[in-house]
């Protein structure tokens, strides 16, 4: 069984405010997330163990972007997203 059997996937943009560690300027950035929503009905080909896994599963989001580029025209350096979760349960 694969996760595609359990979840529907779609990309989503969330706006977050970060400050560049180089120039210290704060801006709003669009961060891409993959939203995985549990399907309403479980697939028919699942065995007993897979069905239990399906029942325990929850909706969640996975962050796709790890690095952002500073919006300051003088800086434009790339920096990692600081202290932000990479997986969020909905």
C-alpha cells in the first residue's frame, strides 16, 4: 500500500513572515506546502493491516520549500527557513 491509496494530495501556498539573517530585513514570503487529505472511503484492495493503518491516519501538510531568497534587492541571498515545522497535522 502506498500513501497515494490513502491520501489526496494538492499543493498550497501559505504566507509567512521571515527576516533574512544576512540583511535583517523582514518580509512576507509564500511557502509551498503539500496538503494530504485522507480519502472518504478506503480502497477495496486493502488487507486488515492496511485498513487499520487507514483508520489511524490523519490529514497533514508537508513543507516543500526549505530555502527562500531574500526580497531585498541589495541582498538577494538564499537562506533556510528558520525554526518552522516541516510537517503539520491538521
